[in-house]
C-alpha cells in the first residue's frame, strides 16, 4: 500500500486476496476499496474516482490479478502497449457505458503514453493521435486493432517494421481516420511519424500539410506501406510506379517539380550500382552524319563528387585503353561542361562551355552527328559544336557514369544517305503504292532532284523528274525518254532552305499525286507506265535521311498494295481492312510534337482494347502496354531498357502479330512483344491513335 512492493510479490498477494474476497457475500465492497487504494497514486486514479462503485466492480470482475497489477503500474515503469491492449478491450465497453464515454480517451491516452512520460518515444505520437479522436472513433480504433496490430504499429514508429507486417495495421487505421471530419490531419501526423526514419523523410518534410494531405488522400494503405518500406524490403520500381503516377502531379504542383527528382532517386536509389551506372550501350555500326544520341536524367540535389558529377564517353571499344572520340563531362561546381578526346592514350585539349544543368533538376542532352563534328544541345538549346578529332564512324560504345539519375539513352536514326543515292525498286510501282521521302534542305541549296528512272545510269529513261530550283523559286516536273526531255510542268517551290521536309509520291492509275509536308501540291500524269521503274535516284543540295516504299508486296503473280491513309488528323480512328490477323502489319510514320508528353495507339475489338500502346515522354520516360477487356484495365507492362520516342523527332512504328503475341518495331528495330490477352484477334478491326503527334501516313 506504500508503493514499495515488487510485481512478483504483489501478484501472488493480490490473487490470494481476490480469491478470498470473492468467496465472501459482501466481498465486492472490500475489493472495491482495495482497488481504489491501490491506484490512488497512479495515472488511473482520476479515472477510477470518476466511476461508480458498480462499474468499478464490473471492471474488477472482468479482469484477473495480473491485469489489475498492470493497470496499477502504468506510469511507474515503461510498459509495452502490447501488454495493455487486451486489458483495454475488456474494460473500454464498461467505461463507455458507465461514463457515456468520457473516460475512454483518457484510458487510451494512458495506454499510449499519457501521464508522466515513462512510455517509449513512439507512443507519444499515438497519444496525440488517440487524444484527438472522438469517443466514438476511439472505441472503433480500440476494437479494430488487435494486440498484435498495436505491437506492429509501435515497431513501425521506431522504424523497425517490414511491409508485410505493417500493411494490415495501416489500412485499418486509414479506414477509421478517413471516416472522421478531421481525420486527414490525424493521418498527416501519423504519416510524418512513420516516414521520419525512412528515405522519404526529406520529401515529406519539404511538403506543406496541404499537399501532404492531398497525396495521402490519393493513396491507399498498401501504397503508403510500399513508400514507407522503400530501402528496407527492396521494393522494386515496377511495384511502385503506379504510386508515382498518382503523386508526381501533386509534387510538381507543390514544389514546382523539385520534389520529382527526390522521388525518382528514391524509386531508383541514389547509389550508382542501383542506377545501373556505369551504363554501357553498344553502337555496332558506329555514328554517322544524320544520327543523334539522346540522353535524359536528373542531377541529384546532393552529389557525392566535388568536381565531375557525370560524364559520357563515345568510345572505340570496351577496353579502358580504347580511344574516346568524344568525352563529355559536366562540372557542376565549376559551372562548366568540358569536351575532349582521348587518342593513343593521351588526352587532347579540353574545350569548356557554360554548364546549363542544375542540381535537383531534370536535363536533356542531344548530340547530333554532322560531317564536321558534333552539335550538342543542352535542355533544348544549342550548347556548342565540337569538331571531329577521330571519325565518329569508329565509335562502338557509349559509356555513362557519375552522380546522376539516368532515365534514358537512345541512338536515333541511321547513317545519313550519301548523294547521289540510288534506291532499287525490283518490281516497279503500281496503283495504290506510294514513296515516302524525308530530308533537310541545305542552307546554301541551289537545287535537288528526285528521278523515278529505268536504271541508275545517267542516260536512262526517267519516268518522273522532280526538281525544286531555289534560284528560280520554281518546282519543275518532267520526263526523259529516248534521250529527249519532255514538256516541263512548273509550280511554285514549296521548300525552304535549312528546313526539314517530307514528300509523299502516291501512285494512281493515271498520275502521280505529290504531297509536301502534309499538303497536296500537284499531280503529274504518267508518260511512261510506273511498272517500268527500276531505280529512284536522288542528288543535289540536301541532307537525305529516309526513303520508304509503302505497299507493293508481290505474292506469286499477285500484287498486294494494301491501303494507306495520308496525313490523317489526330486523334484518328480507322477500320483495319479485313481485320487484324497473323502476318498482317500496320505501319505508321509521324512526328512527335516538341512539347509532347505522350501519345496512345489502341487496337480495338468493339469496346475492348486488345493492345494499348502508350509511349510517355513526361514526367517519366517509359512505354506502357496494357489491355482493356470487359470494362476493366489489365496488368500494366512498362519494363523496357529505354524509351526510344523523343519529342521533336520523327518516328516509324510497325505492329504485327501472330497467333500468340503482338510484335512492335520502331524504325525497323524490335521494341517489344506483347502476349495476346484477347483471344479472337480476327475481331480486332479498329485502329486508334491520339496524343501529341502528327501523322504522315498509316499503312494497313
């Protein structure tokens, strides 16, 4: 009674006294007096004094001696909340009935660390949260949580729980909090406490309560647990990418995008090994004029290196001693980028330029290969030119290393065709076919020509002569047969110096139809039948980048011209002639707008989407594949080594299928396979494309 006994002594004594009193007809009264005397010094004294004798005795009869002893010792020594929750679940209903709930919050406060502060630090946050609950929701919380749940929650607050252990408890608490008018604030306090030990602490602490609550409301319990356990249970990026999609727009809005790099570094881990650095990409055919290298990433807010924070090497091999035609490195502290060449084991003179990159910000680097050297763009602005010291054709490997979050690296285009260029056409041209050509007019261009000819030799007959002349401002069309030119047809020259262009020559029964940059230009009637065409010859003052024959597959004696749609509007929805089937290919060419974020290609059977193909450029660069069947989206696939689609670039996509899968190609290179989830591929009859692109043609 003087508060000097040990627990072991007291339990033994109390059990004997309770056993004796309960055998006495008026024994409840001595028990009541005894309990009031035992708890008069502890934090339970106020609660007991507020209860009537009837309800105090009801509590006493609900507990055993050990449970009474635990209550009595609250506030005298640290007691794990795990040891008290079962006791609380027995007596909270009695207190609620006896005191109209007034004592429930007080009791929970005692359990979670109220009183004189002898509980562990983690329980102080529980005390604040529980005290903020109404009586009704306090009872709901106590009834929702088992003793094991509370132990897990305590471990989480101490930074020692795993995802598997904590997901149930978080979901239970969130369900209760979200039913309370001020529950968002309680969730906010709990989440800040849960994240204070993990890698998300920096991000959460930098967000205002308003935006933190917006993120909380966008996520469920499993989402929060995955975020909380990043770095503990090796949560994969693929497992939490859906979370990033939910919260990155909020972080962008809250911090002007500064938090996105923090989030990305969390998802991918800041360490070089986790970022896949150093990163290597083979360039088996070398780099040639007309090709470009695109790199996107983020410079971390805090870098581990004091001088060079990242570098990119165009190397002649994997050996460390191999020549490096171009060495590009960023000096954040010195605010410069440096370019140099390693040849025969010796570094050449470094050329330095102002560094456009900043810590904590995303960046883009584009290196365009020209005859004279490289043009380097940083964040869409021309940074510098660097003249070749070693031919770019010798480059066999691109190597990236340093303190950066590398998000994509891709080599664009193929070697620029040298002029004069001769493109063979083995079976001639036929109605329904077309020729697609892309290039750039040189700054000092005088003229160029495209000849549909019967051979590649100079005196061969020319079915169709296409000849822009810049000195005259005209476009001349003609034919050449039996060593004589025919009658010229003249039109206004639609081309501009230093500008890119597209030309489509469509073969009709009676004429060629010519489209330039998406606009109908003119027609030229056949003077020699197009079936006699053997070569397309090009020459003149232009950068020639691409020439493609559309249609014209010969099967036996049958010509399969297919069908094509030229310069359709976007969004575009069209029927697939005859439906999709094995060995059928859909090809499209177009241009990704300079401010593009994404575009979408859907192959549909009624309302079902058998293939949803969604390249995304911002805020993350990845390619989503999915299905939408019977009103439900399927499991997303988004793993690719890199996203080859760049804003401000042309693209060519081909989609074919067999009985098991779709096969998708970009610029003739295999991009991915996607296994069929919709079984009846013959019912796929609709093609849809939308988003931030323009289209040159779609060929079925």
